[in-house]
C-alpha cells in the first residue's frame, strides 16, 4: 500500500507524513510537494506535484492507493480548481480513497466565509468523486498564538474581536495523528468529522498561556471594525481582513462545535493546556 500526502512541505502536510511513518513505516508514504527539495527532510519518497499542474499530479499519483489532499493556500476560487486537479489525477490513477483537510467555519457572515465556501465546494467534489472518502474539518490551530508570544508579551495583552466567543482549538500534531487514522482505517469512509478540541474563550487562552509561559497577559476585546483596521495596518488589506473575519467568526460562535476527534482518531484530544505545554517543551526558546 502506498499513501500520498499533498503539500507535504507545509506544516500540516509534514505532520501527517510523520504520523503515517509512525504507523506504517517510511517506505509506504509518498510526500508530494510543489518544490520537492522542501520535503526531502521528511525521509520518504518525494514527488513533484503542483496543484496548478494536472500533468505533475497525474505522474505524482501513479501507483498510489490513498491520497491525503491538504487544502491549498491560494485565493478561494483558485483553490476549487486546484483541488479538482488532484481529484481528477486520483481518479485517472485508480486511487481507491481520498481524505480531505477542510475547515470549521461560517459560510456566510464573515470576511473568512469565502474561504469556508471554497472548502465546502471541495467537500462536495470529494463526495461526488466516486472514490472512497473521508473529510476532516479542522479547528483553528493553537500554534500561531504561541508563535506570536513575544509580541503578546511586548504588548502585554491578547487583543482581538472574539469577545466571549469560544474557540475549539486544535494543533497540527493532533491533526497529523487523526488524519493518519482516517487514512488507514476504512471504517471511517463516508464520514465528515469536526477535528477540534475543547472550546475556550480568549480569556481562558490568556490564562493558560500565563500558566505555561509565566507571563502576565490579559485579554482585551475590541470591535470587529477596530480589529480589522489594526490587522490591515499590520498585515495588509487582504490578510488583515481575513484574520479579522476568523475572530469575528469566533465571536459569532461558529468555532464552538461538537468534537468528533475521538471518533476519528481513537483517542481523546489534548486539552488546550496540554497543547500549550507540548509546544513550549518543543520550542523552549519561545
């Protein structure tokens, strides 16, 4: 059996490759990357695969039994066709099963909604592909908050427009494990899972970070408009708007969803505190 993971040079793709190696060994795992050199460190066979190149993908998926499709990072409308290129290449190669990394989110009410809509369209394409399939809807990663810790400390606060909304955070390590199980265990076929952990507020997030990092952060809630202006000034119009849309969604309750993680993975999701502790342990200079 050969299992291929697309976008394997990215952080989520790499986490899934590593989890698969633990389960079935490196000889059965294929990493697909637009720039193969960036995935060499994973220690598995690496094949070139650009989402924009059907020819690349057709060659990359030759002899593959199962494919993990990591959602692309391009603008929403481009992603839909890029994902279709992977699905078509899988069908051409007689791939038996496709697993897709989608996201939790609101399809209508925020600036993040167009990205959610594009993911929902790919979910539909996957379900209609004629292949066996499983879909995971990822929660928000906790790592970016921890990568941003120095800025939080400098500012003395976590500041956004999530208000009292709860967010069921996850981590790439947790997702890597879950997707490996979803690929390997065919009893998951035909299911769509919310891959999330325990839902917490931003105030609780600040308290957990303070506990692990010995910091003294507070949480400050601001309006969506104010936060959008701040993020646009820091990150540019496009990314600033998207980030504000994510936190607006949290405020609206769209990231407080029931977790299917145990059903998908066979184990309990780590608590938010345990995820923060694990990250701190692995990045001791943070």
